[in-house]
C-alpha cells in the first residue's frame, strides 16, 4: 500500500524560514527493494556491517585502549531525558523522549565514527584477504608488523567538512595507511590540528564541501594505491551507519520498550550530505518496518536533502539553485548538495525533513547542557525541534492523522540523535555555550 501523504507542503525552503516538510512518497508497507547506484541493497548489508565491527573488535581494542570498557565495540548510550523533554515543549502525553548519544562516540567523537571506521576496516580487510594475510573470520594479522608494512603501501583519502575527516584520519593512520584529508573552508581549525597531530596530511580548500570532495576524488583517481572514501556515493559508509539500528533495537529492549503499531518510534537525525542519517533510517526501516518514522534536520541555509527530496525533476538541485547560501555555523551540516544515492534510498522511507536557524542551534547546545548535562556541538543540536514539530505543528498533526498515529502518540518513543561533540576543545565549546545562553535569555526577555 502506498500511503502517500496529503499533508499541506506549501512552505518553501527558499524563504529561509524554519519549516517541516512531509514526504509524500513514504510507503507505510514493508520496505521495498532498494538499490544504491544500481546495486541491490537490503537487510543483509546491515548485518554484514555489524559483523565486520564485531570481527574487528579485538583489533580496535588493541589500537584504541579507550575501547577496553566496551570490548572493542564503538557504541553510544540511549537514555531518557525528561527535563529536556519539558524544555523542548514535548508534552508528556505525547510520548517519551530519549537521546541517542553519538556525541560521545569514542575515537571520532561523532556519528561519523560509524560509517568512516566501517569503510576503512572494509578496505583494510580487503587488502589483507587479497594478500593471504588474514582469514574472513579473523583480521588480527592486519596489526602485526607484516600487516602494518602491507597497509603502509596504500593510501586513504577523503573530502570532509570536518567530522568524517576526523574519523577516517584517526582510524586510517592507526592502521598504518598514509592518509590525506581534504577539508572544506567550513572545517574548524581544531579538527585540522587534531588530524595533523596524528600525522594525517590535511589539505585545505577555499571552497565548500562539494569542492573538497571533488578535489580529493580527482587526486585519488590518479593513484591506483589510493582508496577514496566518497561521502556522496559510498555504500560502505552508508552500511556502516545502518548497523546502529540493530543496537538501537537492543537498547530499547533492554529498557523493556517494544516498538509496534501501538508503540511507534519517531527518530530525528541531523543531516548533511545524507549518508549518516540515511544509513540509520535505512537500518531502522528494516528493523522496525512501518512503525518507525524518521525525520532529518538541516540548517535553513544548507537544506540540501530537503531541496533534493522536494525536487521531482531528477536534476538533484543544490541549495544554491534555491537561493540559499550554504552559510551555517553547523560545520558538519554545511553541505550544498545531497548524496543522490542516499536521496534515492530515502524516497520511500523518510517521513520528512525540518529546518532550523543557526541561532536556535546555539540555544539547544545551551539547553542540552543545563537540562541533561549533554556537551554537544551545534550540528548535533539540529534535530532538537523534531518532536515539537511533530506533536505541535499543523504539518505534524496532519502527518499523525494521516498515518492514524494520533491514538498511539501517548505510547510513542521519540529519539533525538545527538551526532557530535566529544572532542570539541573547551575554549570552542564555551563560546557555543555562552552564545546559546545569551540567546536563551534574550528570547525569554
Ligand atoms: C555532527 C554531525 N552530525 C551530522 C552529520 C551529517 O552526516 P551526513 O553528512 O552523512 O549527512 C555530520 C556530518 O559530518 C556531522 O558532523
């Protein structure tokens, strides 16, 4: 059944005003066969990525002693946030609010740890298998002296606004790859320094994220030994993110929460090029079927996924085509054009996209700290308005009514994905916090 939404989608991203757009193409029936650049993809890919993380757990634990506590597993907690819930204006009779705290993910300090680390592990495993150094069940020889010598003959490159570069740079250099990160003009100084301190070659570009990716891709194409991590089109990245859905299901079950038709799950994830939130939404759709409803959050100036999803011409427009300037303080989300592959997979899956102004991001950074002691970066605060949009706006109410969810709203679970922040230096973080504090005071005055 195609339950196309009849919600009034009259708002226009060119207005630069925050808005919620409902996806008329979401199908409430079982997830149809998806494809990624012509390749059939499905549930097996989610399990394969998860198995790879498990297979590499002892390698990761050896390389990163901070993973001792988790036995080499890179994961983040899921917890209830009642004080934040009331501060964000989600009435208690509209469900329970949780945070999925990817801002605490070890090694990279952001959601990018998932996809980025997965892709580098897959590349290393491929080289190890091809050279007869490891088996398909045990990759541990990759960190033997012979393994490191082998991997050091290869290079890894990536284009990034910052956080993907951090994750790729840290894992690739730890495995012994020569690593180059092409950074866009939006990337923060401290992220470049953190990489350079680890011996990563950081190339700074004057242009935006798309330009940094294009420059990195072009350079890697000239080098047969160089693997380019392509944020716009890599399925390995995407599947790495998708494995998070399996953990989320386990974490909900541990808290005695079942998701079904009477207990729907709403998930709100910040979106840049769309790989990370897309991978997660893809995984969740497989795990929870029609009972999960995923919404992406973007800065008003960089609403590339929204612009792409709204477009039916097939031209994959950029935000510049809609009169937006891609200028945002949310460096991780400063992307002018969405991944076409992620947009194609999300067309039948995504519930909607909402946008947020920069000043609101700072307010949320401050609110997250004072209500629940969460230390997040501005990009990671993009999804905070999601529950309020759903429960308290006309578009949200129409969505709930259209999907016959209103009777179950009180039983529902809302998960805001906080996507980065762990390694933000104190001086930077204090500026975010103070700006948010001032904005919050001004809006109360
Ligand atoms: C903190 C943070 N959140 C969300 C995202 C969005 O991920 P994607 O660009 O894959 O959509 C990014 C991307 O770098 C990020 O740094």
